[in-house]
C-alpha cells in the first residue's frame, strides 16, 4: 500500500527530533534535507545536467562512513558554482551543519521513503515539511497556513497579465498559490507561464529564500532563466525601480518598524485601482504615532473594505496576533467591514490547525467580487462577528483597525494560554524521554 503524504512527511521528520537533541535546529535539518532531496530527484526533474560531473545520488548512497561525509561536503561546495540561478540560490553558501557521518546517514536513509513518488507529489511533501518546521518551538519562520493563503488568493482573483508582487515573500507561498490559481482559471492552461504573470517576490532572509526556491521548483514554478523569489531587501531598493503592481499579497509579521515600512512600500507601489491582501500584526492596526498616520493615509487614499481578525495561535508557536486587511487604491474609504475570527473561536496551536472550513463563513460574507464591492449585510444576533463601521466611527477611535465588539475574549485567552503552555511543556518532556529511552 502506498504511503500517504502525511506518512511520508512523518517519516522524513523523524530524524529531526533526534538531531534536535544533538543541537541541530529543525530548520537546519530541513536545509540539509533540501540539499539531499534535490540531488536525489534531479534526474526526475530534468536537472541532471546541472549537477557537476562525478556527483550523483547513487554514488552518494554507495559510500559509507567518513568517505560518504567527505563526498557530501565536496558536492555542496561544487553546487554553489552552478550556472542555473534557481539551483545556485538553493545552494548559496551551502556548508553542512552535520557534525559527523552518522548524522548525515540518518538523513540519507530516511529519504528512501520518497522512492516511487511522482514529480507532482514532491511539492505536497515539501509543503508538509515546511508546516512541520513552522510548528516547532525553535523555528525562525513565520509560515502562512495554506488555507489562509488559498483564501487570500481566491478572494483577490489575480489575473493573467497582471503585475503581482510580494515584497516580503517568506517561503514563496503566495507566488506558488498565485501561479496555480492563474493556471487553473486560465483558458489556455498549458500555455500559461509565470514569466508572463510579471510576478515579483523578494525575501531578505537567506534561509527562507532557499526554502522558497525549493518550494517553487517542486511546484513547477520558475525555470533556469527566471528566479521566482529573489534574495534581497525591498526596503533598500529604490521605489522607482519597482513596476506598479496590480495585485500585492504579503505577510508583514516582523518588527513593528519594519512591518510599517513594508506597508508603506506596498501602498507606494500599488497602482491606482490596484488591490492588496496583507497580513499585519495587531500593533500596526492600533498604535498611535507613525502607525496611526499611515492608517489615516490609507483610509483617505484607499478603500480598506475588509478586515479579518485572525484566530489566536494561527502562527503557532509564535505569539503574534494578526489581522488580514484587504484594500484597493485610488478612492476614499467610506465603510470598513470587519469579521472577527478570534473572539469566541477555538484557539489554534500545535494540535488544532487552521482549515479552509474555519474560513468558509468569512468567504461567504466577503462575496465573489475581488474589489470588495459585493453586496453585504450584517448578521443578526448578539454574537454577530460580521459588522460594518463607518469612516466617522473609525476616526472617533483613532483610525484603529483592530476593532473588537464581542465579549469574554480576555479571560478565555488567559486560561487557554496557560493550558497551552502546560501542554507544550508536557509534550516536550515526553518527546525528550522517548528519545532518551530509545537511544
């Protein structure tokens, strides 16, 4: 019986737990697995010619011990010199963090479970590995859950030929989802090429950009002449070098000052009439000073038509609280619709993940018009989590965009956080004990 994607992911992740006890972080393990996986599947991807002569997966697994370890080190060094910009990006500054050949052997042996996978299945496996990494306590990656990415793209409806951008691309989730959406909705599916979509994505962190390039490669995005996610800092490039954008997707969960600067960057490069869906930290939506000034500018020059208050724990284990904001540029905001998916909703975390079904009620009330112009109506009842606020009402509250009108959130949050912390500690202790007993 063929293994499921979940079973394959679990098997591939098994060494990560043990190696973590030996001092190797989860994202470092995933980096090593990325390098090894490409070597293994390069022939299936049609990339054999990119791998330097004398290096192959079959040769690597035919060796053992110190000889295998040294061969792997030489392979990484040579891969930093390849001509293909995408593959070179995956191996930029590549140097193994495995301290000995035993650690390398664990990663090599576990990859046997991918034997027999079809090319189109590797993307799903890699997605699952990224999600696994995201839920570990030591990870430096904010990864947007796939259901949330899908909802943002589906509701915004990017079109073929539009200029689509992400100035803080992370692991490339919006690039991939946008490419897939356009291909599925295009009349000429097989003739659609990402280069024609004018997609520009930039990521400043090398680890995230490396994962993004591998993620795109396994989803069939990009080619030898096109880098789907560039390594760089959007805030350091001159604004006039950015072409005006029709659509912008991004998640700006960084330090408040940087998130604010990136939001301003998005506002500046968005075309008149262009639309955006951006995940923002709560602080940006409620702070005074520079944050309030930018919110006021957006409200006066854009239509901020919809705000989704995201559930607690959606970016677990990070404590970040966030909202998803939809807006279009070129007019003045008159009313903003708010959907509260946090108050009186289940707390997400390690054992309860966001699903598309969680977001279905929001999709329904948002409507099927990408600019937020579909007819809308408030729900009835005391627990109405879908409300409209006028521009004047927002002004009375300092143009805050984190409005909450449902009760009992604070007390429930305090209790849940305490329970979650105890559960996390207990699970960590049990995992450590299991590894100790099994060693």
